[in-house]
C-alpha cells in the first residue's frame, strides 16, 4: 500500500511537471534553433555520421580581414585618426610585410591541425589566473518550477537526472541525433567534451580532464552535492543504458538521509584564484583518499547540486537572491560550498523551485546549454507517467571522502570571505521588456538580433554621447571543433543611424532608411561569421602565431587603434533554449566591461546585465531604462513609417 501510494504521488507530480514544460515551451517559442537532424535508430551509430563531412575552420584572406578591421574602427574616430590607422594597417599588410609572413604561418597551422583556433581558444581560459567563478564562467537560470521543499525537490531531481541519463546514454551509444542549424550539420564535439570533463588547476596554466563517454572504458556516474556532501551515483548500467526513475529516486532518498547535517564546504576551494587552488590541489592529491575523490568528481558525467534555498515575497529581493545563487550558489554561508566550479556541466536545483545550469567555459559554449536543456525537457515531457517498476537492489551511493589539513581548512574559510566580498560588489539587473518581441519586429521586416544590438548603441549614446565598443558572440559549430566567434556590432551604418535618430531636423523616413541599412549590415556580419570569414578570430590567430614564432608585430598589435578596440565596454549576446529564463556571464576579468544577455521571444524580451560596482561608467538602472526607451522609440519609428506607406 505504501509503495502504491508513493507511485501515485510520483505519477501525479510528473503529470504536473509535464504541464509546466508544455506551457513554457508554448509561451517561449518552442525549442532552440539548434535542432536534431533525425531520430535515433535502433542499430548503428548516428551521432557522428556527418562529422567527417563538416568543413575545417578557414583562414580568411589577409587583405579582407584588414579592411574589416578598419571598418570596425572607423565609427569611433575622427577622419585624421582613421587615416593614420589606415597607414599602419597598410604597412602591416603590404606585400612581403609582417602580415603576409604571419598569414603564411597561420595557413600552415590550418593545414596541420583539425582546427587552427580550438587549442588557442582553450588555452585562453586555462591561462587565466583569476578565479573561475564570478569572473568568466556563465550561468543560465531556468523558469521556476512548481515544487517546494526537500521531498518535491528530490522528486524533480530524480526526473531531471533520469532525463539527463537518457541523453548521456544516447551519446555513449552514439544514438543521439546529430545537431543541425537551418539544415546545416553542426560539429558534435562539444556534446561529448561537456560530459565527463573538468578543469584541473595547475601552474603556470590549468589543464583539462576529459574521458569520452563513448569509449569502451567509459565512466557511468554523476556526482550529487547536498549540504556540502559529495556522492557518487551511477546512472548507466554496463550496457550504457540509463537507470530508471524509480532506481534514481531511491538512490536520492539515501543521499538526502545521509546529508542531514552540513559538511565542511570543500567545494569553496574551487573558487580560489587559480594559482592558490593549484597549490591546494597539489596538497590534496598527496592523500590517496583525496586523489580518488577528485578523480570521481572530474570523471563524472555531470554534477547535480541539491540546494536549500529561500522563498521571498518581495520580487526585488528574490531576483537579487536568484541571480547570486545562479552565479555561485550565493554567499559562503549559503550554497557556494555546494559546488565544484571547475566542472563543465553542473545543474543546481533549489528547494524553492529554482533551477540553474552552470559550467566552466573551457570545453563548451553557451549555445550547447540551450540545446541540452531542450533535449532534457523533451525527455521529461515524454517520460512515461504510468506505474514505475519496483526499484532494483542497487549498492547505495558512495559518499566521497576528503582528508583536510589545517591549512586546507583555513584556505576554505579565507576563500569564503573573498567570494563574499566579490559577490557584494556585483550589480545585477533583470528586465522583462513586455512591449513587443520578434513577432512584431519581423512583421516590419526588422532583423531581431540586429534591432536589439542597434538599440544598445542608441541607449549608450543617449547617456554618454559616444559609442560603446561592443562584442557579440556567434557560434562556429558549423566547423569541425568550432567554438565561438566575436562580432563587432557597431558599424559605420549603425553609427549614422544613432546620430540621425537624435537629430530632430531629420524626417522619420530618412531615419528608418538608416536603421534598415544598419540592420542589413548586422545581418551580413552574422552571415560572414557563420561562413568562417569573420575578422576577430583571424586577427587573434595572427597575434598568437606572432607570439609563438617570436615575430615582432608590435607596430600593429600595440598600435593605439588595437588598444582602443581591445577595451570592450559591453559584451552583449543573445541566447536560446525554451526553458532558459535568462543567462549571466561575468566579465570581471576585463575591468570596466558590462556583461549583457538578452533573449528575444515572440512577444517580449528578457534582458540581464551585470557589472562590478566602481569598475564601469554605466549605472545599470539608467542603462536598462535607456535601452527600453530606445527599443520603444525604434519600433515607433518603424510603425509610423509603415502606417505612412499604407
């Protein structure tokens, strides 16, 4: 009778969860734009069937990139300064010059590697010495779920783990459908490198633990962290098939029972600066018990953090709590120790119905988060809500043990204090812009992403009377081992629109023409990046190849134009994923930069911003208000012109 009653509760809860998922998917425009190319078959591997046909990332022509560089620089400077910079660029790119030498060496690297950029990209993260958390690792907050308390948190976690186990199982058996974007196959490498991988601290740079899930000697466990206790839980059987929901639920109940009292927050050690963490890590590994526990964490498919979180009646306090909880678990006395910040893929689930996805950026990018979250949501929606089979008699989850010296315990305490000080200095803001979304934008022929990017520039100009240096990310998954490109959304055309928009003597029709020109340039910029012809990664490659070959390229890479373009004011990017409410990407490793993320839904926009107080010229409230007004003004401009035509 007790077992039947428990099954009824599980089925009822799964039914309510499916209704929530359907509601959110409908409200927020369906799935990620990265979609499966086909359904998994019952025999033979399909996940990598397009992998050999995916092209290598090209090296664009040198002259083409240098001309783009000048166009990116032009909106910021006077004609005299532009002419000076043009001479520097021409000298760098002249026949037989430094640029041509570096171009030749970069093309040789392209021919001898699968992807000339990917290793350098990873090294860019691994060489950073600032803490990973609150500096460079992004987090995504899911839409709130309808559960409260430990029991329902455990039920929901079991469902989520079962869905993730199904995803990992398909990857392990190479049955996960290959991804595509508008009919173009995408590289599946990140789907594998996000699983069973972890950043490992070291001097002078970190390294990466990675053990592919599709190898014959695969790891089949995850790690659960609750109240600072770490547990190893198998989610696949010997045949790489996922454990059932009832098995997972029973294992989680054991974990909950074993973690009633909090342990020392050993996870805080991963929030140290990388050199300090490397020293502590070296000390820890000397003990065999610690070495095994560290290996179990690093080799796990992913980590689930079960948090004790608060409910707030005041929406402002709730938002501030949720933002800080997402980025680092909150303060050191809350859930910051209930983490392992080096892990590539980590999901946090609070007792208040909040869920978040956090991950080290070294091995995977944000676009993958949306794709995997949608895949997991699909599994949860389609999960059978009928009667579950009886749980099997499985060994209980293994609790990971740590032997901590007095110095390590002192390091934990000190790190907690440091993290709290950094967190106290964060200014974070979230806004739901309700006036319109992409449906209305598209009805007027406005490119949605370009529309928001130009509005950012207009808002910044209205506050400061000068244009910001902006970075926007763009995925390069269309190429083998492709990661991310950086776009320069500020163009000659967008600058002309911004200045024209503020000129009361210019008629609306001319303003709209300027806007449409700016949006077309931004659309073309994205297309060029997707074709592997972007300027930013190419210039980065030329700089790195110069460093590796001791070639003096200082006349270009230390020129004042390069220095100005390297001081980024705003990193603003859009995100995907039907279950993702907002994303935050800390940018403290580059002072004075504002991190910004936006999601363009059918009838609204979700916008988040974050800065370190005292490190930016921007006041977030002022900038958010200016952005919303700019969006509204630009839409009214388009609407008025449309009515005039009618």
